[in-house]
C-alpha cells in the first residue's frame, strides 16, 4: 500500500512539475511579446489576417492605421500659405505624383482651393485623405464651423478634423466633432499643438480618443517624450514643419550631419529628414509650391537610414521650437 501511495505521489509531482514548466514557458512568451511590442504583434496579425493594429506603419502601402480603423497615408502635403490658384496647382501636382494626404485648415483660407483640386483630380474620393482644422475662434459654434468646412471643401465628407490649438471651449468643440463622426460627416478626429500637460487634462473629457496629434517636429525640435506619450496612448503622431519651418529650412537642410547622410544615400537632405521622421513613426506633411520639391518629397521609400544614421540625427536635437504654438 505504501508502495502504491509512493507511485501515486510521484505521478502527482510529475504533473505539478509539468504544469510549472508550462507556466514558465507561457510567462517567457508573454515577456518576449511585451519586449517585442509592435514587431511581434505585426507578425501575429500577418499570420491571422486580422486588421492591422493602430499606429502600425505599412511601408508597402505607405499607410498607417488610425485607432478609428481608417488608413491614412504616412506622408502628404501641407498647404499653409498656399492660396487660390497656387494652392490648386500645388495640390494637383502632389496628387499627380502619388500624394494622397492633403492637410488644410480654416485659418489657411484655402479649403475651397483644396476641394477644387481634389474634385478635378479624377482620382476616386475614397483614395484621397483630407485633413482640416477648427481654429479656436470657431470653438463656440463648432457645429456650424464643421458644416462650413464641409461646404467649402465640397468633397462629401472630411477624413480627419483636428482642433488647431487648445482654447476656450475646446472640449465642447471636440464633442461637436464626436457628434459629426456619429453623423457620418467626419471619419476621424484629433488635435494639433497639444502636448503632454494639455493631453493629460483634455483626454479624460472626451469619449473618442484622438486618432492623431499633430505637432511641430524636426531634427532641431524632436519632442521625444511627447511622441512616446502620444504613441503609447494609441494615437498617431504627425509632424508639421518637418523641414524646420519659417526661416530655418535652409539651416536644417545644410546641416553637415544631414548633408553627409544624404550624400551617402544619394538623396536630398529633405528626403533624409522626412525618412528619419517616418522611421520614428511620425507621419509628415511638408509644404511646397515647387513641383520638383513636391515630387522629391514623395521619394522616401527606396532607401532606409541605418541605426547609426538615425542616432546621428537624433543627436542634433536642440529643443529649438521654431513657432510660438
């Protein structure tokens, strides 16, 4: 009897050890999954053909999936300072060169011109992604401002609408955008010029998590902590002034570090800077009215910066903001 009991105990001990081993194996896998992050998740998605996760850049389709479920191109054209015929021509040139993301705003006074270029392009509406923004002086009557943007653009719906800056009644304006999403007027909503402190205060007040936050980002003003905070919140980051902005573009393009990297890849400094942004998971909307520059800004996917080159550009950060907001 004692012999039988011993055998039975040995059997139970064996089962316990097997269970512990399995638990350890699962624990290791979960730990590796946590460390691998996006890469592991992406591989699992590829194997199961599920919808790609938010924030995942697909360099084959040149898109990123927003947390709203919609895909957005990872690069586009900004239209700040482009007016009337110049705006129509610039957006048309961008569309002809494969650009499918166009960024405008109420305060740019060119929504009508952007809409005209989209309508006359001959490209299916669903292939073009249009972003516009509400300015703080519109927040009090945001519902009317949304309808005004729809009328000016005249393209059926708005792919992405942002609040241009924090301001009085910004949460109320955001709630109006949430309502417009439910009504099918807007597909995705987000924020521009919101930083960690503002986001921590703002996000608990809204129902729909912003799909995107757009801030000034370039090698001299990298905002690494802000980018990490936004991305960790499942929100896509977009950089305006990716090439330095007002009065600073030539200084940045002529930076010796960037120029040397550009020469090594037989690319322009602008292309290197835009590629650096993309490899950091930051979408870009460089502005230009020059057809050659517009085309050049699309040629970002036939080269890749090395880890060492990324670190060289990372080291250029001066925390030097080039605009007030």
